[in-house]
C-alpha cells in the first residue's frame, strides 16, 4: 500500500537505494581480482608474442 506522506515515501526510496548501494561492493570485490587476472594474462600474451616476433626478426612496420 502506497503511503500518502511524501516524507515517508522519500525515506523508503532512500532506504531502497542505500540497500542496493550496500550490495554493490560485494560483487565489485569479487570482480576486481578477476579482472586483474584477465588483464595480466592478456598483457603476458601480448608481451610474449612481441618477444617471439622480435626473436624471429619479424618487422612491425
């Protein structure tokens, strides 16, 4: 049932937003290390690809 009191409605919306913002870091802390691992793998692959090409004398120009 919707309250006719605007202050009560605003308070309920504020609580809902705070709860959603509170849940966000739980997922964020899980994704941050995962994204670091993925970026690390991509950078390593790119580096080793560069080293292989350099060893074989492949020109980049």
